[in-house]
């Protein structure tokens, strides 16, 4: 294929990513079948460092939900969860994952040669992102007969003050006591601090990866980030994640030095606000690249950047890291964050994804697009869709809307 036929340039690190995620799932599979290690399930912005430091291997149902989406298997299973009484209106990660459990199926086999999801010894959620994760974990607690433990984080706040962080840190200390009974021993503070140090390194590297998109042309797109976010979600606190992002960053810096963009020609730069539409990432990648539009940055990618980790203050800094999140904040704080992102990545427009089953990560419902557009002086588009439930998404309608939006940018 000649260079002018290339729409986007695949990253070499993507080949390695498959092996990294394969190692992660193989270790869980081995522990699940031999019972050699205890397994904790955790929400994606939960206190994974605490779990790892206490000797658990950690599995994230949300990553399984995303895999159900990207492999387009989600639609086979959502109906089964609906029949069990889980509404089509609730998180389609939850419904597709529970549906797959009810069907006894998983895409992990085709993806990584792993035949089943690992059986948990304990389920640990943090409702900093939404209520759905709590209900999701309660389902599995009933099914597997294992304890479910939770961190309750106040949401919709403007400032995350020390009163809130102290409360979350206190819950984490209580959680460590509860987990000690399941782990068979108390938390070793030194191991906890070392795990936090590796999470901090992971976060710094992941942030640096995302920040390369401030260059023109951008060496990475939101679509690349959707895949490479995997280790930041599932492997933070491990050397494997650190090494993956070191390699990825090196490749992106090489692209910058050569002036090589992630897409063949970057005419416009756009910010993606909201969840990915997992089953249509390829459509979005092709469509945008054909129109010479680079989706340079997203709120989603930056949701796994945790600035607060400090190994010298393990509980407080972990609580701070998982409470300062975008999803925890009120509209005013979110608006300030987004305004800063639009400037930093020098975007020409912003696309809001109105994800029908995730109002928690949808920010187009209370006037934000217009307010932000007025303040930043750039146009916006709202795309109706969903993370996994493709009944909520019309490809034809979206294509028409994207084409009209880019035409407007051109004018
Ligand atoms: S934040 Fe949204 S996508 Fe994530 S678990 Fe909650 S409802 Fe589902």
C-alpha cells in the first residue's frame, strides 16, 4: 500500500499490547483454576493498589465489558440480562457482562485463549464513577456467594476538600482490615507504598503518552488511546504496565521527531467527550481519517491519569487520587477541566457522545456543549449512541452528522 493510501498508521506497540494483556489474563486464569492466589474483582477506578499489596490478583469486569463491546458480542448477551430484570436503560457494560455470565460465554477465549472469567474471592467497588458498579458487583456476590465491599465516594462536588478525602481514606483503612480476613494476613505497608510508586509511574507515563497529542500532527488518536488504556486500567501498580508505556512513549516521541502523524493528513483536530462506542471504533477511525480529522484527545483517556499518588502518604494520597476524578465533580468543575483540555490540545471542535446507558459519563445533557462552545469559541456536535448497546446508535445518521460538522469546520 502506498503512503497516500494509508488512512491511519498503526502503532508497533499495539502488537505488544496483545501480549501484555494476554499475560495479565493468563495469570488470572491459572490462579482461578489452581486456587494458587486469591482473586479480587475491582472497579476500574477502585483501590487496586491496596488489593495488589495484600496479595490479590485483580480482575476488572469493566475491561471485560469493553472487550464484549469491541468484539461486538455485547448484543448477543444484553437481552439475557434484560430478561433477568436488569433494565435496558442501565449500563450496557453491566447488562452485556451479566448476560455473558448467564450464557456461560466470554470473548476472552478468542482474544487471549482463556476459557472463563476468573472466579472471585472478594468483590471491591468504588462508587466514585456511578451507582451501577455497586449493583453489578452485588449480582456477582449473590451468584458466587462471596463478600462485596465498597468505598462510598460523594459525587457532584465542586472541590474535593480534605474532609471528603479523610472520609474516603478512613474507608480504605477499614477496607484493609476487612480484606485481611480474606487475604489471610494484614496489609504490609511497605508493599502498599511500593505498589503506589508503580501506579504513580504508570500514571505519569500514561499522561505523557496522551500529552504527545498536543503536537501537530498528533502521533496518537483517541482510538489508539482506547486500546492502549488497557494496562492503565488493569495493570497499574505493576512493572508490566510501566514497561508497556515506556515503549509506547518512545515510539510516539520518535513519530514527533519525524513529524509523523497518527493519520495520514491532519486537517482538523477534535476532542472526544464521553464514552467510546466500542463496537464502532473502526467506523469512527476510518470516517475521521478519511475526512482528515484527528481525534486528538478525550476525557475518557485522561480518566486514568491520577496525579495524587504519593508513596509517603499511602492512604490519604490513594483516597485523593480516586476522589479528584472528573466523574466525581460538578458541572462547573467539569467545564473548567474541559476548557483547559480544549486549549491544551488546540482543537477545532468538540464531539459529545450522548451515551444512552451511561449518563455518568455523558456531559451533553445540562447545557455543557453550548456553554463550552461559547467560552472556547469552537463548534460542537452531539452524537447519540452507547458504549455497548448498538441499538442506540445509527451509523448512517452519525455519518451524516459527522460530515456536516466537518464541512462546517472547513468553512
Ligand atoms: S461509569 Fe458508565 S460505563 Fe462505567 S460502569 Fe458506570 S454506568 Fe457503566
